[in-house]
């Protein structure tokens, strides 16, 4: 039974990133976070870019790779309770436009961050670790894989 005349999609986790304007809103959200961090006069440009990258990657790791199930869909009956949000996007199909977009954005942000930090080794190392943290779980080889049993249940 679909509640409230829903759109016919059983799991909204698999469709909201495909809606009109969502990719633009996502990029604008990153820009707004960056501009807010730039407004602090005691932070250098390099630190602001690194913080923007860290905030983005940490948030995306939590949202896409640790949240399981369908938090706002009470009628799920447990069909998706063991799947992370990333595993539910586009019903688990690999290499869709949405998945490619969500993979390219952290890479582009890493390149921008590296450029604006003038390839400083400390900033580069921190940003590279953050990139790997958010990029490795997106690989098809890690689909439905729980390393060391983390996030198994």
C-alpha cells in the first residue's frame, strides 16, 4: 500500500537524487558551505578549502555509506534495512548517471582543494585520505561488502 497517493516508487532512497535540480542543489550546497567557511576572517584560504572538502566527504560518507534502510518510509517491511543508501540508489545498478555524478564530485573537489592549497603536503595528505574514505566504498567491488563487519547489522 502506498501512503498518501505516493509516486509509485516503493523506496524513495532510489529516486530522490534523480529529481530535477537535485544535482544543482547539491553543488550549490557545497558552494554555500565553502562561502560560510570563507566568511571567518581567521581562516586561510587553504584551510577553508580543506575544511570544505572534509565537511563534504564526512557528510557524504555518513549519509551514503553508514545510514541503512529507509529512515522516512514506514512501510518498507525491512526490504532495504540491510542496504546502505549508496546500495539503494538506482536499485543497486552500477554506473548510472547519478552514481557517476556522486563519484566525480568528490574527485573534482579534491582537485580544486589541492590547487587552492598549492599542493601543500599536509593538506594534500589530509584531503587524499578523506577522498579515499568516500571513494573506496563507491567501487562496485565493495557493493554489499562490510569490511571487518563494520555496519553489518
